[in-house]
C-alpha cells in the first residue's frame, strides 16, 4: 500500500497537471469537475481510508461538480 506522503505527492502532481492543462480560461463546468474530483477524493479517503474509496469519491465528486458547474452557466 502507498504511504501517506506518496499519496499526497501523487495527488499534488495530478492536480498540477490538470490545472496546467487548463491554462486558458476554464469554463465553470471544468472548474466544477476538477474541484468536485479533488473534494470527493479527500472525502472518500477520510471516510474509507483506502484507495478504492478515494477513487470512488473522486469520481462521484467530479460528476456532481460537473453537473453543478453546467447549471451555473
């Protein structure tokens, strides 16, 4: 299993990569998707403490964030 510091570094790298890809003006839907994925991943980790919970939380958060961002147009 991955150590906590390795997970943190991987998460930070993933977020930086996503944000770099959005160097143009991101839409509200894109912002909602990324924000939801990050928050969902954090909540999934906090609730389950395992990788599956993190991935499921990130997926659910991305979906919810995408829908909310779309509604803000």
